[in-house]
C-alpha cells in the first residue's frame, strides 16, 4: 500500500487523482512532479516557526535531562565511596525523582522535502547464530557439538548449574525470564517468536549472554572450564576422549584471545564485535562448553554478593536484578531496606542510554515495581513447556 505523507495537501490530492485515472494515463514523471510540488511560502514560514518552537523545547528538555543524569552518576559514585568506607546509606543517597520527559511539540515536517530526500533510518546489522558458527570455523576451525535435542542440552545445563551451587528455583525461574519459558539453547534476542525477524542483540541461550559476556567469562573463568573438562575427558573412552581433548585445545586458544585485551567491559565489548569475538560467542552453542558459560554468568553474581557479605540466598528476581543492571547496581537494589524500594526510581541503577532502551524499567519505575514485575513474569513463564522440561531435568 502506498502511504502519502501530507506535507502538501495539494500535491497529495493531485497524486490521488492521477492514481484514479485510467491505466497508462499518468507517467512516473507526472507522479514524481506531483509529489515534488514546491511548498508555498506560507507553508515554509509556518514550518520555520514550528521548527524554532520545537528546537527551543528540545534545548530546554536536553538541559533538564543532562542535569538529572549527571546527578544520577554523582549519587552512584558517592554510594560506591560510602560502601567502600563502610558508611551507612540513606534515602538521600539516591535521586528520588523520575527522569524528565519531553512534553514539547513534535518535530515538524519540512514541506519542501520529498519522501525520497528523507534520510532512511537503517538499524545496524546484528550478527546471528549463522555468523557465530561461521566465525568459529574461520578463526579457530571449530564447529560446536550442538545437541541432538533440546532435552540433551537441558540435561547438560542442569548438571553444571546444580554442581555450581545454583538451586532449582533460581535455575528455572531465570530461564523462564531470560528465554521466555520456551526458548532453546540457541534462542537469540529478537528471534524468540520469529526466526526471520532481525536480531535485537547478540544475547544468546538460556541466560541470554551477550557476545561481550562470553568474551569476559572466557577470559576470567575459562581456565576453570578447562579444568572441569579435562577431568571429564579422563573418564571417557576413546574416541570421545580424543574429541573432547581437541575441543579443550581450541578453548585454550580462545582463552588466550580473550585475555589479549585488558580485563575491562569496554575492551571485551570491542573484541566481541570482531570475528574472533563472535567465534568465542559460538561456544554457547556447544553442549559440552555452553552450559558452563550460561551457568557462570549467574554464579558470578552470587559470588559477587557473597564477597560483599550478603549471606542470604538470592531469589531468582534478585539475581535477575544483578543480571539486568550489572552486579554492582543489582546488589545496590537488593540490599536496600524494603521500605525504600517503593520510593527509589529504577533510573538510579542504569546508564542514561540503558534506561532509554529499557521500557520495562521505565514502566516499572521504582525498585519495588521492577522486582514485582520480574517475579510476575517468571510466574507466568514457568508454566510453559520449556520451563517444565528444565525443571524435570533438575530432579
């Protein structure tokens, strides 16, 4: 269907009239001329007036938003410093107002611009499973041993997750939230329900690891995976032992690559965007190694909380807060007094861009609501077949 944008009412009406004429009576040139009819001086004057009003409103909003997010960052730094010196926190250590919203006029449409002249927004391409596999083959001559069935991967994941100390409730509810209650080991963000759609991010698997997560985990915990897999290889008969030892050798090469950059998120993110980084991300698809990566992301959060002196067992929703906002911000949320949770905006725990791109945090705009919404989502998704199958594998 052709949709006309009413930049110029006369041009739009003429285009409709031409479209109604008998076949062949109007040419492509005539249609283009109708669309490109010049805007009147009055229309351009009105456009310039509306544009000035819009720019003034945008400038005022930008100034207010900049001030707000600078205060968010300042308060976060102060909380970190207080915790480091073991000073108690108070409500005043958080920004207690919500982020400003733009309420001004919309950006006006330039009546002198034709549809062809308008810049087309193109979403950057996000690599998908086929890209991860191709990169693994090119960079490391590695082809993940993908499971014969979803049940096979679930059993492998259940074994590793339980051995790491996670409990059944944490495992199943996190899976239900991250993988939608029915996602496969290769489920990717944006492709949960439509494989032909575009991926939103590189987030992959039961716990939706980004390619950056994979690089970071391999750099920091890859040697633990090698140790566990080496012990397992020793118990296997030939040729399974030989195959696993070959895989361990490839994993060692990947570890070396992951450790070739400083141990910092930005450095890992840059590496994750390369062919070698995407190859490392393909480890999530391997039934022998993938469960270790998927488990380690959750285990790292639990270890972080314990190291900070938090001895209680994290609920799945609390664990998800650390997964969602990062261990430091998530820990900040789950350790605040419960009576504060209904007053502290979720914006306190996000970077500005992260909050902008997270409609869930915006809708559930205080800590109590975000945790409750997460729990409610888990309650719904654990009823789906994938969650039930994972629960059965944990028995």
